[in-house]
C-alpha cells in the first residue's frame, strides 16, 4: 500500500496513541488494587500492543490481514466496592476514569482516520481497531458501574 502524506501523519498519531495506551494500561495494572481490575488492564494492554503492531505494519505499507492476535478481554465483573468511599476505591476509580478518557480519545482519533484513508482494506483494519477501542471503553464503564464508581 502506498501511503499519502496525510495517511503517514495520521499513522504517526495513531502509533503515538497506541504507545500511550500500552504504557498507561501497563502502569495502571501495577497500581490497581482490585485483582480483577489488574487482570482487565493487563488483558487490554495486550490488545493495545497488537494495535501498535498493526499500525507499525501499516506504516511500512502492509495492511495486516487480521488486527488482533490477543484474546478479547471479558467482562462479568464482581463488585468488590460498595457505595462508600475507601482509599483503594478512590485510587481504582481514578485509574478507570483516566483510561476511559484515553479510550474516548483513541476511538475519536480512529474515527477521523477511517474517513481519511484511501484504501478500503486500510479503512477496514482501522475500523476493527476502533471497535476494539470502543469495547475497552465499555468494559471500563461496566466495571465502574458494577463498583459504584460511575454516576
């Protein structure tokens, strides 16, 4: 695939965003108090690494045939936090809120890029990644909702 100058710039932005996602999810997994939240962050970090790999491949002119080789994270969370506030809940709420904002930004960036790419296979790959980013946001929301963190 021959990239336009605009597509090359957009891929650089996406690559920077995916690096940030990998870094945040990895660091937030280390900081999380709830073991199921640690696991969720670790699983999503693996998917974000596969996104970074796909974007890097696209930068070199190759659209990956499949986007993610990492398993999709699962929901079905058990509430460990009640309506009251604890230091652990406040800390985990902060981590989730930060990552939810990051996912909203990433999804928006992919939305823009989908409309800017010339080839259908590139748009399809970016659309697949965007859907996965939206799933990450939904999983974060589900966790927060289950644990009385989201009003």
